[in-house]
C-alpha cells in the first residue's frame, strides 16, 4: 500500500517502460548523474542516447532515471535528457538524503547510483547499468567519506552492472564494506575486481559467474529466498579500451592531492576527480568511461532478459 501511494504521488513511469513491465519484458535502469556531472556537453547527451540504443539492440527497454520538475521519472524523453546534459552541474546531484527536498521543491535532479536504485525498485525494475559504483574514498579513515551507494546496495533489491568501483576510490576498503553488509560482488568472467579504467586490481570478487544466465538465476534465488539487498556485477572494461594501471594510478594520485589542496569534498569529490583525471590523461579516461558504460549496458540487457525468464 505504501509503495502504491508513493508511485501515485511522486513517480512517473514512461509509457514504453510501463508497458514492458506490464508484459514482463526486460527493462534496464540507467542513472542520470553521468549525464549532468560525469561528462561535458554535448558528449554527455550523445552518450546517454547511445547507451539507450545499446540496451534496445540487446533486447531490453531502457529507463533512464532522474527527477524532473519534482517528479521521479523512470524513463526520460530525449528533451529531458537534453535538458540534464545542457544544464550540467546546475542540476542537483541527488542521492537518498536529497530526494525529498528536490521532489518537494519541484526541481530537477540527476540521480546517483543510490537514488537510481531507489526509483528503479519503486518502478519494479530489477537491473541497472552504470559506469562504476561509489565506495569508500581514499583517506576515509580520517574523513569518513563513504558513498551512500554502498548502504543502498545493502538494502535495495536491484542488481547493478558496473565496471567495478571507480578507481579513484579505496578499492580494498570498498570490498570490505560490501562483504560486511552481505552484498555479493560478482565478477563477470573474472576472479579479480575490475578497477573501472583497468580490467584488474589486487582485490578479489566474492564469486565468479561466466554467463548472464548464471547471474540471472542467482538474482532470482537471492530475492526469492528473502535475502534483501542488491548485487554488484563487476564487468571488466573491454581489453582494447582498458588503460594501464600505472598510468591511471598516477593521474588519480595527482587528482586526489589536488582535491585535498583545493578543499573539494563530499558529493563534489567524484565529479572533480573524474574530470581532472580526464584532463591528466589527455581525454583517454573519458573515452574509456564511455566504452565501459556501453559494455555494461549490453550485459545488463542480456541479464535482464534472462531474469525475466526466471521470474515468468
């Protein structure tokens, strides 16, 4: 009853998405922070539309998620995506704590992994493709800077397909946090946690699965057994687009040092670091970011298709 009330008052599901859900066809959620805060305009809009096409080409319906004029949206029009991309950082970056205020004020909001998961679950969408999840930031022993994405993964029933945690983070502490909260960290065809721009890291996943079918069956079993919370499916960036760990780590270390010197913190940390790393790598990291999102969208569509078969 509570979810029905929330849906009626605050959530709009695009007709195409609503029809697919009603007919038990696969749907893949997409976040919007990557549009407003992750890439420059107009590349952000072009990439967002291309990601949606990747999902369609692999048999699923895309549902880009955001807050538009105070309404939670599962599925955006091209004009709404254009607005988010053109306005960029002027659009509020919205996580769980921010949602009620952006809704109540009737503003636009670009959803993070955490808030995208919330809206996806409200809409009945179980699969979500993104670039990388947030995590425990470097230096968190002093700052306690831990992304709300991790807590959301511990409580919201959505599978998140990503290229691992963003490599600007402390990957070791991020994996420990996920383990503590019982969040499965699945390596798609890999035993090593991908490090976003790189295919490997010194850290292991909790389980390796090699096919979309296996992942879909595990999702269905998890939630049917009453085990609340999400699942992280770590999908390595395609080899031809991967960057060397040495090159990317040098850029990250410099960017992190600059963020400390400039007093950048909180929700502004990740956009600052990603933008600075892109500058330091001559744009190579931005191209890698785009390709890994495409790769995750394709896998998510395949997983969503098999998940619907398991739940039919």
